[in-house]
């Protein structure tokens, strides 16, 4: 049986990205591996086994082209309004909260944040399917 363990994104600046994910979502570095051409930084939320792998390719000085294939990663939170206000208070980009309905039932309440490299992050209120 398989087990989902991490998602990877390429980032331009390790310090900036680590700070963003720590400040915005409370992620902590769980491992860091430095190689001659790249560095891998694994971050996770306390109590969660799933990790976000930040890959920093050394010598790169221009932003990555995210193209039209990348979707997003998602975090759940207990209080959507509080999470949204916290990001906005810190000057971190976040869209207005909205609801997604399916067949007359609320599927999710959410907003999107954007990290320093332009990756979209869905922030979903913990309830229903996402409890």
C-alpha cells in the first residue's frame, strides 16, 4: 500500500521561502540536505507527517515559469476568517474568502494565498469533507 509523503516545489530563495511557510502556515524545517548543485528543505506542520519539499537549485537567478500545469497545494484551518486576517495583517497576499457549493450543499469555504515564488496555496476551513 502506498503512502503520500510530500509535495515538491522549486523556489528561488531558501530564506524567503522558509520564512513565508513558517509565518503563513506554521511549517517547521524537519530536514535539510545540501548538495553541490541544489538544496532540499523539508518542512511540515507540527503533528503532520506530510511534508512540503522546497528545492533550491544553486546558481539560478531568475524566477521559475510556473506555466499552466501547476494547480495548488492546500492547508486546512479551524477558523478561516482568523487565518485570512492573520495573513493580511502580515502583508501576505490572500484573495477574499469564498464558498464552493455543489448540488445545494457547501463543499468548502476557502481563499487562496500566494507564496514568494507565485505558487498558489488554498486555505480551506476545516469542515465537511475537509474536517
